[in-house]
């Protein structure tokens, strides 16, 4: 949909651009994979606190995605020498609720 905003911008339809951009932003905020990708990018760039926040948001949106848990655990392992592990769970947020996989 962001490509559509680009087309509207090129054709001078500014109101439509704003409407489309708002919808894209809303969709991305509700998309766990968007947060996972942002977390991965932050992780790779050494912005660990930001990565934790994005991974936790991804897990809140889709607690059944094993890749999100793996990414968070990998992050914990990588930073455990510089950031206490309890930081991940106590950084102003409630612990992630685990779901049972029947």
C-alpha cells in the first residue's frame, strides 16, 4: 500500500497520500512480523534495548511464533555479558505470558 502512496504523491493527491500512510502505519503497528524485523535490525545495529522492545511487542501480538522467542533468547545470550538477563524481563514491562502448545 505504500507504493500506492508514492503514486498518489507523484500525481499530486496529497490528501490520499496522508490517508494511505496512516493506514500503512496502523497496519504495521498491528503486524508482529514488522516488529520482529525492526527488532532484528536494531539487534544487528547493537541497539539492544530497542530490539528487546520490538521482540516483546511481536510476541505480544503473536505469542505462538517460535522465531520471536528464538530471537529474544539469542539476544539475551549475546548481551548477557554486558546487560543482566533480568533486564530483559524487568525493563518496565510485565513478563511475557507463555501459551501451552497442546
